[in-house]
């Protein structure tokens, strides 16, 4: 199969769909790879590095899309990209379609087969292609919070860990999954006072054991969320419903009772965000203020550390990408985990969660492929 790797064009997105090491694996398996010139510049990789790995360098994204049977990216395709997709072409990338009707319409119109990293599953019921970026985003969330808390940035003027004799910042993490766990780990490591809310009691037990009592765990109810958020200096939104829009857990009205200069980091923004007042931001302009509360809602947080992120992502996606390259669409039909990742197939939505979020018709894959 011919694999294409275009340069990412989302604002301040420096990751790349395939590293040279991953390209070598595809080439060794008998596939050919074309890479847009300078696609790896954001991770310090040159065109010559890709050539040595066995790739062919093309001068434009248009050439890459036109000549590829499968396009491997990082972020969801932007309008100029989805316009270049075509029927019988496989797109393998993050999609986050639930809050993005224009992109969904573009993919449906193209007739392509779109497989979303974020809904591919594993034998343990996990999301193995989302997990590495969730780990990165969770850790970055605390760094972002530390910057936003500074007085010149509009924050309360707190140091997350405090100093001896001075109370540290109080950080509330809503969601005890991968993002929440890694955010809490970073916050605890800096000396913050940390609470984690989740609706799974078994998960709360696991977190209590993991952190050996260094964090407070609370079952997530409306009352618990209000109590914690009103007392917080930082709120991390880390809630995920695979494929679906994130639930809005902090309302606009709640902001009036929050501390002025407190910070909300919405890591769920790719899925629409879990705060009512969230809207996507970029690394160029990461924050805005509503009712005295600073919001950080960057939709591609791991793009800020592209070397780490690209390597971690490629490690996770490689086995699945090779399966698609080796068998084409048959790999989706044979592999239940890739099947879970299928969101769009020849003009039909094959993810129930996405279809319900968008209010569009859902076509089970057996029906769509018939």
C-alpha cells in the first residue's frame, strides 16, 4: 500500500503522523511511503532523514493526498485537507467528530474511510491510541495551570506548590481516567493540594491506593462538583465519553461563585469541552477570561511538545497502521479494535456515539459495508 504523510497545518501543530523510525517499519513490511516536504520540521527531522528511512519526499500536501491509498496524520483534517480526500482512501488520524459537524460533513462527502485514533480499543477495554496523548495532556495541564495562575497572566498569583509556611494551590481534577491521573501525579509532585472526582467507585479505590492517600477522592455528584470547584484555585476538566460529546459539568452560573483569578483547564475540549463556557483556543492565544475565571482550552495540547508526543503516538499507532496497510479495509472487518475506530465509511457514519452527538443517521458497519 502507498502511505501518505502530509505536514500538519493546524495552528502551532508540530507533530507528525509518521516518524522516520515508523517509516522504516512500513517500508520493511513492503509498503511505500510519501512524505510532504518539511513535514518533520517540528520535531527536528529533515527530508533527508525521511529519505534515509525509505520515504519519497513530495513538494505539496496535494501531491501526498492525490498519490496515497492511506493518509496518516495526527490532528483532524482541516477544510483544505478533507476536500482532498476521496472514495476508497483510508484516513487514519484523530478525528473528534462529535462536536465538529463541518468536518463530519466534509468526510461524509469525500466518501473516504476514516478511522479515529481516539475510538480504537484494546483487549482490556482501553483506548490505546488516545492514552499516550492523554498522558502528555494531563501532565501539560498542570504546567499550563502554573503559567495561567501567575498574576501577569490574570491569575490569582499563586505558586502551585507554595513554599514552607504558605498554603499551596488547591487543584480539582474532574475525571479519574488517564488525563486525570497524570494531571494529579504532576500536581502532587509539585506539592499541590489535590482532589479527584469520578463516578466509578472502583476507580476511586484504585486512585486512593495509587496515591497512597496523598489526594482526596470524591464520588462525582452535582453537590461534590460545586463544593470542590468553588474552593479550587485550578479545575482540570478530564472527562471522556469515547466518541461522544463531553458532558458540561461546570455551568456558567457556577463561575460567579469561583475564586477570581482561578484557572480552568479543559482537556476535554477536543470533544466539545466539559465546561459550559469553554471554546477552543490555540497555543498562540491559549487563554481567555469569563467572569473573572481564566480558561485554557487549547485543542492540541500535546502539539507543544512534539518530539515527545510524536514518538509516543507512533509507538501506539504503528501496529494498527501496519495492519491497515497489510490488509486494507479487511483489517477493520477482522479486527474488533480497529472496527471500533471506524467513524466514517463511504458517506455513512459508523460510530453510534458520533452519530447521536451530531443528530445524524447511524449505519452499523455491517449495513454500511453491505
